[in-house]
C-alpha cells in the first residue's frame, strides 16, 4: 500500500494543524493548572491596597546608606532572592546606556567572575 497523498501542500496543512492543535491543548492545560495550583498561597483576607502617601513638595533624592539599600534591593529582586542575601561590594556611576557602555558593563561583569 502506497502513501495516502504525495501532495506537499496537503501534508504541510495536516502537519500545521497537528502542531497548532497540540499548542492549543498545552495552553488549555497550562490555564487549568494555573486555576487549580496547589502551591499558590491562600490568603484569608484580601490585602487592602495601601493608601498613597501624600507628596510634601519635592522628595529628597536617596543618598548614602539609603542609596545602597535601594541598589541592594534592586539587585536582590533581579536575582530572585531576599535583600539580606545580597552583599553590595562596590557602586560606580555608569555612563548613558549606549551600545558601547552595555558591552563595557557585560565585559566588566564577566571579568569579575573569572
């Protein structure tokens, strides 16, 4: 018995239909898992949104220890850990983010780990 069809367009349409059907099934499965996620923390009461603080004129720019704390929190958030687990060793002012300064930042990062 030979192949059912030798038309390449029909074979392509059948294959694309199968691929998209599987992708849609995976999307439905992911949505279902998200709805019945057993690892999601349940809260007894809904958290009330915090009241926005009133602006009292021009806010002071963070400096000194406050600036280091903000940078440490940002690094911790980017790494996915708590601020207590991050140690800021040095802080230097970066140039404007251009293509060259991005390459410099990446190469400096690589140099610090080797």
